[in-house]
């Protein structure tokens, strides 16, 4: 579980930054990829200062050519790719009556199409080197439950859950496991902002943190856990198991 080549998209901030840090801390080589170059470099610097190995790579996952080029670069630079974590994602909270086709496409093209294209391109190199591999896609509990005005985001995350089990079936002969994670509320900002009700409403009595997701990524990509594939792991402190009758 070390010295692997691990790509994390959207690693310039939040969950992705923590995931990248966690893999580097285990001794893996991490490609810290993000649309925002400054943020990618910030995450990479944090890893290197902590003694890890990482490089920053600027890539917009909704741009197919950029993704193809990134994977070529990873293969030329490292000679393999072992783990692909499709974490980059955006959301849009707007009434379905006001949501434009451009806004719909932007969310779907980043979240769902970006996940597909990154998986497809990473798989080419996993197959080429016959190394097997692990693909982990970041979905959301919003694939299964909704608040108003979340249509594009919910649809994109539902697509990611379905794409995950379809890819797990298609890539089985290549020794590639494909799983998704559905985070619930993962607070990526200052925890001082949170109220006690934010924590207490969860079965776990706390809001989630990026490290909760990072540990799950390490678990799912562990070569000992190849019996887990096509699965969606919900990490939400119990919120999607909670009955919400008001009384
Ligand atoms: P975040 O906004 O803090 O970070 C997302 C990162 O993705 C940013 O660094 C951003 O620059 C990058 N990004 C955006 N568009 C991109 C693109 N086209 N190409 C490459 N990079 C791009 O988000 P987060 O809260 O850390 O969420 C990370 C993932 O987890 C997302 O897919 C999100 O939908 C999912 N998620 C988060 C939560 C949560 O509560 N934080 C809950 C469920 C699911």
C-alpha cells in the first residue's frame, strides 16, 4: 500500500486535498490535479512540506482533451497509474424552472462526464501495463435524497453511482475495481462555524470531515479489498437512515 501512483482530481481544496494528503502520507506518489492551478500548487506544497511526494497538475475534467493529455503525461512521467480518484465536482442550487441548459450541462459535464472520461483514460493505462487498479468516484447522498432546487447536482451524482457499477462490470477482466463514495455533510471550512444542532442531528453526533472520506478511499483502494467492487459507500453519520417525521 505504498509507492503507488495516485491521481486525485479536484485536489486543490476540501475533500480532494485531504484525500491527496492521506495517500501521500502512506508513501504513494500523488498527482494533485485541479482546475485551479494556485490551489493545486497549494495542496502539493502542503504534501511536500510534510515529507510526501506529489506534483500539481492543472486540468479541467470537463475538457476531454485536457483529461487525455493529463493521463498521457502521467503515464510518460510515472509509467503507470494505480488509483484514480474522481473527486472534482461542482453544484448549482437553482429552481428547475430557472435552470438554464448551459448551467445543467456545466454541472453534468463536470461531475458525470468528467468522471467517465477520467475513468476511461486512466483505464487505458491500467490495461496497457496490466497492473489492475482502483477507481473511486465521488458521488453524494443527494443521489438518493433531495432538497429543492438540486436537480442538476442530484442527476449528476445519480449518474455517477450508476456509472460506477457499470464500469465495475466492464472492467472486471482487467482487475480494476470501481467503487463510489456518497458523502453526506462533510464540512470543509472552519469547524467553529458549526452549530451544536449541526452535529447533534446526525446519528454520529458530529458533522463529517474530509478525513472521514480520505480513510474510506484508502480502504477501497487497498489491494486486500478487491472483493469490494461496483459498490457505493455512504458516509453520512447516519443521515440517510434517519426518519424525519416531525413530532
Ligand atoms: P470543494 O468545492 O471544496 O472542492 C472541489 C474542488 O474541485 C475545487 O478545488 C475545485 O477547484 C475543483 N474543481 C471544480 N471544477 C473542476 C473541474 N471542472 N475540473 C477540475 N477540478 C475542478 O468541494 P468538496 O466539498 O471538497 O467536494 C469534493 C467532492 O465531494 C465533490 O465531487 C462534491 O460534489 C462531493 N461531495 C461533497 C460533499 C460535502 O459535504 N463537502 C458532500 C457530498 C459530495
